[in-house]
């Protein structure tokens, strides 16, 4: 451990790591307590932040929770080295391409807690005064949520395209959704040098005029302006307020003045996950999408002609076909939106709730959505639970809901299926939900499946056709045929529970319990609403590293290894050494490469692998084990690229490809020729075949050098680099003369020295130098001799975003999950079974079998697990079929004549971690036979290949009819009774 005292750059004296930690903690707590709308927060890369956390906690064996929200996601074990300056370059596209109107653009798929941390201004200022760096990425705190009292950091302000007509200019700007239309109008006039009195701006969504934006006090949020949409800036005639081009249809409409709004589907945009990252759970801040838009649009205009032209066109609808309407995010309500969209697009429900369903509302059902104190999942089949449980009621008298949930859901469904594409704010539905299910109140993130389970059961009770539930005592099987017992259980269930939900979603499973003492067998047949399938916990991860050989013996190759998810750098190096057959006299140097340069060397074996991100680029270099007097040779590639300014285009040498690494002995002296030979050897594997004649002499010299090295080793002398020894051979100079490389040596002050001349000249090195940095400048002529495409594409550690199926370790089949669910296992001690024969509680073994499958089969993949009151997410990739899910082999009722074949039509997805995750839905519109992604208010067309790589959470399957078509649903005819209604 290095004892380094830190000097504050603000002049406040020296600070130890512990003093830094305490100071930042106190500043953070104070800043959070006083946070308000308009405050500034700063993005800082998670990598740097975690390094700093490890540094300041190096002497802390156990860190107590002191209330600082900034320390909650960090691994506190690791390197004790002081971090370098703050480097946010991995969060941005290109700092050099900063746009005046947009600023520095950050990557669109960043997630808080995975890629970045949000720091209050006071915390950032203090860290910046100590460490410097950047670039600075400031974001404002805005109000959000239903009451506009919740706070969130607007990580992604609106990105809008301003189009000027009739001139045709366009420019991209960034602006907060909380800014007013007046501010947008002012900025447009300022950017295009226009007179504000001659300009009107239009909501130009989908390249059609939807609304004249004339209410200057209205916010862009309330005006329903969305990410990446177009805004039309129309320059009017001074006299009569008409457009300068003489007519009102915009030039980008290609002369088409349609009477109806066309169907516009948003293609996937850069901002499909446009989040407003949150900073404090206690403040109710968002950690996912926070978008609150207003549905209404005012079409009145000061210019009469504008009104007359667009009043008839239905501009408020943004499209006419039903089923493609998004739901606005009211503040962390993506969990609710994704579940609702799947239910809304279940054809049986869509048909039912668009007809007159009010006659089936059970106005008097005492179980119809009572106020719950604690909700227990109903009808869900969970492993090791013998039978489904009813609700636990609140203390006191239950409050009868009288069908309010069903009516709220039906009203929302009709809005989503109505013509038009304007996103619907589900405020009324959420208010009903919060009133009768307080666990879903507020604006915190919740589990989408838990909401789905609650909603299905609530709708069932509200729509239960059974007005008075009879008491029915279940009989034991007593050796009767399973078919008889199953029908009896199902008839008893239908006698008490009969609704559209039962018709569509409920099935039946067989539960067999065997007493371990007397072998008594108990068989029951219980209903289920969905299946919760267990997933295997992922304790490992795959890391792909590109391996380079310093002696030119092999071309680079990508090597994928499996390492412990919570492992250390030494685990990765060990796995790579085995995989690439590392020799005993070699070692691996591991480095992260970014922007064609060495970003960092992973020399510390204790570095946590959690600091290696999936989109990092790693390279491993096989080099001889370094002797005491040896230096690392870093070879940086450059090529000429043009830079254009206002007057001319200039060519500059810029980094290119993947840098290389080797070793060079400095036992004696190092000459320019030594480095030329070392670089020749490093690049020899890239030589094209037609250039092989240039290497014949060099190859013979290498053989002599290797022979000399072996002789030195056998005589017990210290190891020396064979590359350097070969330089001493006079024939080497002749070989180098055939193909001399344009090399530049960089000293400590970054002054460059030409190494292509004076090969015998000795290079002066600092006594403290540990590396030699050399640039090789690739001219077009030189590129013709070498095949450098091997240097251009460095593999990512692991593709991120929509899951790369090939990169996932051990993909898990949905059938495997089902088999694990049905496998016989002993009950846990909490679920002891009373054996009627032994008349004692027994830890029996339990076996589940599917017996009767529903028309719509809902499958919940249990991605979230609990340990010590903590919730963890399993990232296991599940390979699920889209077509032909065949469950015939898993149904115990072999006398059933129904086909057990299913087709996927909807699913919910969960991306990211627990605190900053995001839900979306993939849904197939059966009429169109096309898949769409529903991401809150954003809807885009997607392919089946994208479905296969989804991070699926809840799957919705529909039964396939005998002719291969999807079933239209309907009530099951088996064991139905009507006398009880």
C-alpha cells in the first residue's frame, strides 16, 4: 500500500483518503437534504467513481451506511492507488465535436449506476478541485410526477430538429422539456436570425403539421413534444401572416396536403431509452423514463388561414389505426405501462372491454378490490408452495370497490384502441390503483409482474359472474382416476370463480405430495393464473479479449473466457493464460484500449472485474517475462486524416488501430536500430505475401539471435531480449535498409524524434523510465505492404443493450426452466404438510404436473431473487420460442384432445439493474402480423430477431388452433356450470 498524502488543489491543506471520504459524505448529505428544482447535478463515470470509492475506503474494513446515497452501489474492496484526473470520455461520443446548440452529446443508452453516477454540484466542485479532468456534464433538476412535486435530474433533455420553411435550413438543438414554447420560439429566431414577429412554430411530428405552438407560456412537456421529433419554423409574410412561399403546406410534405393524418410509426431512435436519471429514492426521483406529456393540443391560431387549413385534418391524433398508442410515463411508471400494454393487446380482452362488459361487473362482490393491507400473489404457482393463497385483508371493515378497477381498466383500454397515436396519460387508472393497492402508490419503481398478478386477480373479482359463492368442501382422490378428480376440482373452482379472466388465463395443475414416513399420496388439482419459472443464478460472466503476440508468430485473435462475476483481474489473466497456451517464459500484459490509445493497464491483480464494462475493449499482449533491466515498448499507430476549418483542409496524424506492446532490453544501450528491429518483429505477422521478400534477411537474423539467447541462458547469464541482441548483428542493418519504418520516439515532454535515420545513434532514456512510446506513421505506400485490418476492429468485452444471445454464457432454454419448475423436490420447512394418515406435520416431497392449460398462458421468469431482505436481479439469458411452444409432453392429462401448442404474442422486458432498470413491452399485432416495441410513449417496429434477444421478464402465449391459426379464445367448455349464477 502506498502512503500518499493528498494536497487539495484549493489550498485547504493536505487531506488523507479518510478525510476526503468524510468531507464528500458530509457535503453529499447536506446537498441532498436541500435539493430543489433548478439545482445542477453532474454526471461522472461510474468507473472513476468506483475507483475513488475504493481509494478512500482502503482503510475501512466495514463501511456502515451513513446515509450517503452516493456510496450505495460501490464495491469497496480493491486498489488503494489514488485516482488520476476525472475522465468522462467513456460517457460521450466525441468531445472535439461539441456543437454550440447541442453541447457535448452523451451516449444514448447510459444507465445510472452502471455507466454513471449523478453528483450534486457541491460534491462535483470539491472533487474537481482535487482531481481536475472532465469534460463537465451538467444537468438540471426538474419537477416531475403527477403532482409535479417529485424531483428528477433531466439527464437527457429533448433533442429537436428545427426545420425552416421556405428556406429549408435545419439544425439540431437540445432543450429541457420544462422550457416554454416561448423560449423555443426565441431560440429558433436567434439561431436563424429571424424577426420574431414573422415566425410561427409548429409541432411537426412525422413531417406533418399537428398543432400551431402559439401558447408561449406552455411547456414543451405539456405540448406533447417528444424526443428527436421535428419542429417546423415557418417564416410568414409581413402583410397577411401567410407563409412566404404562398401556401401553407410545408415544403417537406412533397406537395401532399392530405385530409387525414397518415399512420406514422416511430423507427427506433437514439433516444428510445430517454431517461431522466434520478438521484434520491427518498425524494421520489426517477431512475428510468420520466416523461409527462399533455394530451390536449390547442389548434387556434392568430392567422385565420392557418386554422382553416388544418382544422379538418385530425391533427391531434397523429395517425388513425388503433392499437399503436403509447402510454405516457408519469414518473417511474414503465413497470405499469408495459404490463398494461400486454393485457390491452390480448385479443380476448381487447374484444371484451370494447363491448358492453358493464353487465358482468359484480357490484356486490365483497372480495371485489377491497383495500389491502398486504397483497399475496393470487393463483400464481410458486415452487414449494402447496396451494394458492387468498388475500390477507386489512384490519377493520373491507372497502368494497364496486367494479371501479374494471371500469378504469376498460376506459383505458378503449382509449388505447381509439384511432390516433397521441400517447395516453394513465393518470385516472393509476389513481384508482394507488387508492386500493397502496403498495403501487407514489412514483417509485415496482415489479411489473407483481402489478400484473394484482391486476389480473382484481379484474377477475370485479367481473366475477358468480354473485353468491357457495361453500364446497374438497374431497380427497381416494384412488379415483385423475380425470374424475380433476374435473371435480375444476367444477368446484368454476362454481365460485367465473369471469373473462378465468375463461382466458386460468389453467389447472396437479400437485402430488408423498409422505416420507408412511408413503401416503395426496393428490390435489389447483388453479393457476400464471407460471413462475425459476432461473439459474448467473455467477459467471464472459469476457472477450483480443490477444496479440509481440514476436509476430501469430495474428491477433479474440479469446472469450468465463470468469467469476465477482472475480479479480488475476482470475481473468489466469483464464486467458490457459486459453492462449502461455509459455513458461512469457507473461500477459492486459490493457484497456480506447480511442486507439492505451487507456489503462490492468497490472493490479486485485482490480475488481466489475470495473470492466461490457462495452470496453481489452487487449492482452504475450511478451517475454521482463528482466530487471527491461522496458515496455508501446507502439501507437497513426495515419493521416483531414481536418477542415473555415478556409482549408489540413492533414494531421491521428491515432489509428490498436496499439501494440512488447519488451526491449536496456541491459546495455538502446539504439534507434534496436527499436526499428523490435517493431519489425512486432509487425511481421501483418506482412502481406507479396512483401515477404523484405523479411527473409530479418528472419535469418532472428534465428541467429534466438540461438545466442539460448546460449546465454544455458551459461547462467541474466535473460536478455533476443530482439535486442539481434541488433548487434551487422546483417540486421542490411535487412532494415530494405524496409525502414517511419517511427517517431516520444519523450516525457512528448517531443518526437525521428527513428528512421541514424540507426546506430543511442537513445537517451530517463533513469525512471518504465516504458518507451513509439509512433508508427502509416502512409498509403506502407499500408500496401501490411494488412492492418487485424488492428482495426477490437472486440468488445460483451455486447450490451438488447442482449447479444451469442455472447451470453450458457443460454437457458424455456423448456429447461419448465422442467426445473415441475421437478419433484422436498417442501421447505415453512411449508410442512399435515399427513392425514400419520396425523403429524411432515416435510413431504412435492411434484407438480400441468393438467389443464389456458387459452392464454402467462409465464413469469423469476429474474429477481431475495437474500437478507435484498432484491437481486438474475441476468440469465432465456432462449424462449416465438413459434410452436409445444407443451404436450408436460401435460399429465393424456386424454385431453386439445392441442397444446402455443404462439408468443407479447412479452415484457426488464433492462438494467434494480435501482435504475427500465421496462418495455414487445407486442405482435395479429391483424398486421408485425411486432412492435412499446417503450412508454414511444412505439417502433421491430423484427423477430430482436424479440429473440430481448431481456424477457413475462411471456404471453396464445393457443394455436388445429389448422395452425391462433385461437380466438372463448370460454372453455370443460366442466362449466351456470346454475350458480
